C-alpha cells in the first residue's frame, strides 16, 4: 500500500486526538478519527470514555453532510458490533463516506476484521496499516488483553546506580528525586491497576494513589480520569486496618490465598486466589485482573514480588529509575532472582528508552530480541 503525504498527515492528527483519551477510556482503547473532504478537515473526534460515543461518531457529527464522499482516518478499525454503543462501521456507511483508512485492525474478537469487511461490502474503499506502529503504541494494554487474555505489565523499580534500594538496616526513604517521583505519579495515571506487596505496605504504609497536585503541571487531566485499582499481594492475609492505603476512599483489592478475619471499608474487596509453591499464584491474579477488564498494570513492589513477576515471565516492560548514588554491596538488591550458576541463565534485556528525569535516569527495558 502506498500512502500519500496527506494520508500521513491526517493519520498523525488522528493519533494526536486519540491520545487525548489515554487516561480516561479504559477498559476501552483510546481512538481518534479525522474526516477529510477535498483535502480539507471537516470533522475530528476521539473516544473520551467507555459508554460514550466512539471517535468516529464525534467526527461524523462535526462533519455533518460534508462526510458524504469524504475519507475517514481512524486509528483503530471501526467497530462492527453492538457493545455499549452501536457499530461505527454502520454509522460510516450511513453517512456515505467514500474511503476509510485505519491504522490497525481491532484485536477485539468481536470485531477482528469484521468492521473493515462491512465497509468493503458496502462499496467503500478501505485501507489499513497506516502508521500502525504508532497506533499500537497508544493502547498496549487493550491490545495485550484482547490478544493474550492478560494485561500489559510494567514493573517499576528504583535504585542507586549500583542497583541498591535500601541500606542493610532497611533505611530507604527517597532514593530518587522529586522529578522521578512526579514521573511515577504520571505513570500511575496511565494504568488500570497498581500492584504492590504486603511487605511494602507493612514497611512503608503507602497510599499508592494518584495525587493530582503532584502531577507535572504540563499535564492536562481530563474530568473523566479515574484512580487505578490498588492491588496488594498479601498471600497470608497479614494486613489489617488501619492502613493509609485502605483509608483512602478508592478501590483496593486485597489478593490472598486466605480469608481475612477483619472488616474493611466498602471500597476494599478481598479476593482469594489459588496458591502455587505456598505463594499466591500470580498467573491467577493477572488472569483475574484481565477478567475485571484491566488493560495495564504497574507493579510497584519490593525485590521479592518484583522478582516473582519477572521470574514468572509476567512482565512486558521494566522501568528502572536510577539515582546518582552508591549504596554499597551491603545494601539490598533491586530484584530477587533464583540463584544463577551459569552466565547463559542470566536474563537479558534491551534498552527501549533511556532518559534523564531531574537528577535521575529512567531506563525502559524490554525483552532482548532472540
Ligand atoms: C471504534 N471506535 O473510538 C473505539 C472502539 O462497548 P463499546 O460500544 O464502547 O465498544 C467497545 C469496543 O469497541 C472496544 O472493545 C473496541 O473493540 C472498540 N473500540 N472502536 O470503532 C472507537 N473506542
Ligand atoms: Zn465504534
């Protein structure tokens, strides 16, 4: 398929529009749409929130009669099913558009190519794959959950340059600087759930929520944003109130292999999962979160739980903040891994992104290409 300069320009704009919904559409994907007639943009739209109209509907409303014979650029294949809203493919057909360009096929099994077929069958010219990589990057969680049945998992770690997170006596407060902590607040916002461990809760009594006043000033928060679900892996049900985490009125899921003996506030739910080697089965937890339509998860945990997710292969991206400090070899390591005897067993990664955040470094690592 060969694309024109105009095609690129309009799809780039559709991607920009889609990104406006990235903090508010979950469990739905963020999608943008631009309608162009005779080289002129006649309608734009993006999906703001699950339950509200899709991107195409807003763009068609703006275009009105001018949609007839126009080209619609959409960052995701238009839907073909009745979900919370009627199919966009039908709306495009009814409006008489002449051409539809999609950046990617919808991995939702309820759609999966049917939207594009419906359009083609109605005599509309259809093309797909323009700026696909950019479109895939907007919704990694939705795509992962639809295609693999589990959320996209980021493991967040913070350490000194020599990979330590605490002194031998456990002192650890503020290894990274204020900008890195602000960056973590921004990251939390983009996730459907934040997972931590009971050890971290018992040691630090964290809140694990998004605090709007701590977000970067440059970020415009949509009215429809929501707090991520705060999940605590508490295999032996050791937690009991009062905790800062459960005192804040927004959803918490306590994941354990056992039942709790105490009462929790209404917004705290406990979930009993199976155990594996005497620990909560993380595969089962992750499947439960996908069942609850969670697209993206950030693990913000200590060395044991972070290591357990890593060893179980339950991760897609590691975010490592490194402070320009050294804590020495007696300090605690950033992830616990089973003892390795051969260099060939050493897990290998590749850097996807490396940047400075204030005084610290933020490294993004993904699986090494084999
Ligand atoms: C589109 N345009 O802007 C979005 C789409 O329950 P519903 O009706 O909101 O449908 C949700 C599904 O529709 C979602 O799982 C995904 O497959 C698709 N999202 N499709 O044509 C949009 N957000
Ligand atoms: Zn739709």
